């Protein structure tokens, strides 16, 4: 049996004060530390020694006088040592888009040593993202891998818009923890088209899992920087989508009209035929033109075919404007307004239809007889298909939800719109009376063209469609003119006129966050609730 030296005779770090620390010897005597350093868990052997090794009594020099052929113990068999553990982490994807979108996804176990930053290094460019700019989410796969069911958001993801083309290729991803520990990964970045990048980020936002309320946690996740970056990215896409649209005219040209009815189409063209059939029967409708603006170029051929059939059968003057991609509700309506041949713009959803046979004559009488302050911007009562009231103006509410991410209480407050009289019996007089209201829905609004242009049209920062209507109304109030509601009724088959997918739900999250950030102070000061204190808004109709 081989002899074994007494471990008490082995010189340790504490017993060898004044002796220079030998990095290579320390790693040789502590192979678990060598592995940890090689894997990126510690900067060096000295880094581990100062943090753990000194307290554990780990040796950093070779024992003196050792005899060959003997086993040398460098610690007593029952010596307790901190097990060297590397923070578990993974980088799932790095994606780049043609115009500079950067989307990163991964997870990390930073329960005891918090994530500080994420760096991407390519061959000719790099970027560093602060951990506070990353969204955190629940990752059940990480919980399973770590055998840890604790309430910690291991997942992280981030989005940044660089506004310039960035070369892809192999990327070194470095996760830095608060302690200075670095974890490195080599990832091949995936290149996406810009539209696909928007779809991917918005879908991830709305499908991510959280420990609290999913909607509010999603809003909180993008509040630091992601929301602003997404809005800027979307604005770029909207500008590009409306560049050089295709337009085709059906019917007379060179006429002037009482109004231009603008209808934004997405994903479905068939409502055009039904809408034309029902409006063509109205007295006075030939004083109006229709402008259909298409956000879905992949159904352009079907849309033009429907337009030709409508012109042949119903004889209403119309134009079809086709955009090269989905610009969203606001940008599409702004683009269509450039083709209008009247001083009055009527923004209308494809699933909105006339309630009365003299609807067009009523609208004409309103804009010709009422004062400017009552007609500059107004809406109308809308009805569900069962006959109950759906809309009689809108007002603003604020929802607050506490969150406890990372063990810290954080409240998230966001605005939303609510409809006066939603679900009420159809003849409820309080809701139908003409009056100023805080806002009206974009499903139908009539606006003087000069006023629309003075306000800058719809704000194009919003993604796809949601809150542009309320935003326009608040711009009008801020400029000194309240929106009104007038009793010219319409049917609205709410949500039937377009196809809605997960990325649209993600866009709605971004839009509500953006609307709250843009108008929160003004709304909270004087416009909250069905009876706001803003001058001129008496709130005659209760909610």
C-alpha cells in the first residue's frame, strides 16, 4: 500500500503568508477551479481564490519536501469546500433584420448573481445591452433543466433598432453578471426580412409567460427601452409601406364630392361587395366617393376584381389604393387621404354599414348646417348585429396592476378606452343625444380634411391598429376642438372585417403602452372617467 503524507504538513494559503500566489499551481492543485475558469465562470484562479478559495483553505503552492511514490493530500478528507458552480445559461437565438433590427432570446440562472449586461461581438461591429433594457420572462424549460421550481424569471429577450444595415454571421455573445463573471457563447445570427422581424418580436411579446398578470407584465417588460425601439422600427416600416402606392380609379374622375369614405382593408376583400351593396341604396350617396386602401398586397388581385364587380353592379365612384406591405391603420388612412377629392374625410371600417336609408343625406345636412366646432371631428352611434348599442362615444380609464418581479413591488398603470352605452338598449336617449365626448372610434369618424391635415393625420407610431383613433381625438382636444357624437346611426360587425393574428395582439400591447406614455399626464389631469372634469365635457351620458 502506498504511503500517504499527513495533510496537516501541507502548506496552505493561510500558512504561507508572504509567499507569492502561483496561478498555474493553484489551477493544477484545484482541477475543478481550472474547469470553471476555462468555462468562463471565473476570470482566473486568483479570482476564485479571493472569492472562495482563501476561506476554504485551498492550497496555492506545491508542498515542500514531497517524496515520490506517495499520495499527497492537499486537504483533509472531510474538508468542506464550496462546490464550483457555473451560472447555467443559454442563448437561444440572435436575429438581425435588413434594416437594423436586433432580436436576442435566451435564459440565465442569475438568482444569486444578477445579470448586468449582454454584449454581441461580430467581426466588424458590436453592441452592449444593459440588463435593465432586457425583458424578463418565465422559462419553464429552464426551471426543468435547473430542477428549480422557484418564482424567478430566468428568461430574457431584447430588441433594438439600429436604423442601419448590420452584417450577420458568427457572433460571440457575452453575458456579464454583477460579480464580473462572464459567460460566452458562439452563435450564428439569423437574418430576417424586416416584416418577419416585426412579426417575430411582437409574437414573442404576447406569447411570453410571466408569474403575474400576462398583459400587465408584458407592458412592464417593454417599458424601459423595448417599447420605444419597437415603435421606431414600426414607424420605419410604415413609411416604407406607403411609398409609391398603386392606385386604380373606378367610375367618374374629376368630380368633387361632399365626402370621401376611406375604408382600410386587411386580409379580407369580400366586405367591399357587401358594403357597396348596402350603401348604394342610400339617398344622396352619389355625393360621396369610396377609397379602399389595401394593407394586404397578397390579395391585390382579388380586391381589384371585387372593385370591378362593384363598379359594374352598383355604380358608385371608388378608388383602390394598394400598399406594398402592411402599413397599419393610421399610415394607410393617411395615404388614402391623399387621393381624396373632397374636403371631408369619413374613416370607416369595412364591417360598418348604414342603419337608416337616408344616412348619407343626414351626414350632408350635419356638415352643411352645424358650426365648425361641432363638425370638425365627430363620430356616430354604432350598433351590434343584435340591435344593442355598441358605441356612443369613448372615455378614458386607467388600470393599475401591482407586479412583484425580482421580489420588488412595482405598479404598472396603463390607460384604456371604454365606450359609452356599450350593450345598452338601442333607443337609450342619454347616449344618442348630440354632445361633445372625449373620443370617438376609428370604426367611424367624420373629420374636416383641413383639420385632419392640421393635426398631422393619424400618428404613425402605432403598430398595425389600435389607439390611433383616441390619439387623434386627444390631438384635436389639445388643439382646441372637442370631438362630438351625432345621431347618424350605423351597424358595426365588430372585429369581422379583418383577420387577427398573434402579432396583432402584440402590437396592441405596444400601442396601449405607447398611448399611455404619450397621453397619460393629460388624461390623468382632466379626462379620466365617463364624467371627466375637462371644460366642455359634462359627461351627460353615464357609462
